């Protein structure tokens, strides 16, 4: 199923949307299918697959080290395509990838390859709204939903433009800084941003990412009116401890069952 359709259907049922993030790593390929099935059983609505990059400016220390590890393990573009063939039959999959590898390979060619491998969504964290035109056009041609990010400090007028242009869902960053923990003084009242996004694009789910790591943080994110959450750093921590199916299910189930405070 396509990512955009799956999220809309889950939202229509009143189910909070949970989208985990996994780094593509050649050394983890043998466990990928088992992990994704465990995430699906625990309540994940979709999946983000991260492609490693040498300068992941949006990522905190733990995910930055995951990029480094995957690159050290020799992870290449073909590993991303192989991962999509494993994950997309289980969970609708979006690829999170920095702009440089896509531009280097050529947008139409690279996005076409991703779509043929099973991707239905695309997230480019270092892509500005002003520079997104060619990416949006190439994504439409490849039938990929280009998910745009909304950041703290963005005016509500600009957020409305971003929400109207986004497809699949709107990725709402919860705090200033990088992925992982929230620093003192960095929290943001997301409620006006969520309301503005829903008003601008009512059919588009809004998912909160950065700093969601457990039931409590997921419930606080949902209390803003958001439709769901993205969890990455905490899942990477869990996989470093244990990637067994029971352990992964125990980790994600409380997040997937969270409700607004």
C-alpha cells in the first residue's frame, strides 16, 4: 500500500500514526525483515528508511554515529534498493535521504529507482522550500510523496505554504536542534503550527519528530493536535541493545498505544 493512503486510512480510524526510522546498513540486512515485521506487529503505520550520508546536519550524535557505521560497513545505493524490497511489502516505506546523493545520481533516475524498488515516500531533510520545485516535480513523475519539513520559528504563513505543498504527511520538527534529546529551553508550543497545517491542508496528516522516545513524549506530541509521531534515535538505541522481535515490539508498543495527555 502507498504511504499516503495508509496514513490517511489509519487517521480516519482515529488511530495515532507511528512511523519508525531505520538506518539502512549493509551489516544489518539479515535482521531487517525481522525488525520491520516486529514494528508492524507493534503498531507502526509506515516506515522511514535512512540512507547514510557523510554530513547529516539534522541528526544528533547517536544517529550521526549510525550514518558513520553504515558508511564504514560499505553501505551503498544498491543496499537501499535491497532494503526497500524487504520493507515495502510489510510497511509503506519512505526514504529519508540528503539532497546531494540524489542530485549526484540525477533526480529522475534516482527517484525512479526508489519507486521501482517499492518506496512511496521521500524525505529530504536539507531541502529548503524555495529549492524544492525540481524535487517536487521529479517526485510527482516517480509517484513518490515528497514529505516536507516544518521547523520551529517558521511563520504560520510560511508553514501553510509548506503544508499545502507537502505530500504523504507534514514532518513537524518538535524543537530547535538535532534529532534525539530536547535541550533545556528548546521546547516549542506546536499547537498553533498544527492548527495552521490542518487548516491549510486538511487531508494531510501532521507527524511530530525529533525527541519522541517513549509513551510520555508521544502523548505530549499528540496533545498538540498532531496525528502521529516519528521515532528514530530511541529505536536506534533499542537496536543496539537488542534487535530481537520481542524486544522491538516491547519498545514500540507503548508508543503506538499512546494517546494525547
